[in-house]
C-alpha cells in the first residue's frame, strides 16, 4: 500500500510561505480551483503534481530560510 501525504501538510507549507492558492497554482501549472479541491480533500494530486509541489515549496522554504539568516 502506498502512503500518500496529506495535502493538508502542503496547505500549511503554502500558508507559512505566504502564498495564495493562485500563486501556488501558477507555480506548478494547475488552476486555483484544483489547489482548493486538493486542500479540501475533494481530489488528490497525481504523482507528478506531488513532486512539483514538493520541489517548489522546498525551494521557497530554502530561500526564505536563507533570507532569515
């Protein structure tokens, strides 16, 4: 059984970074309603979208951490 991460964790990361749903959607190439559906567990991102989400959020988190130093 494959364990898929809860999109709630991505929503928390998005919020901590100060991104709107639209901004995140633009960064990963999906629509804002798609991000909303994921966050409200009315759908789930595919494997490629999950990888893009993690890459984008990780990069932004690293940039934010570097700015804080």
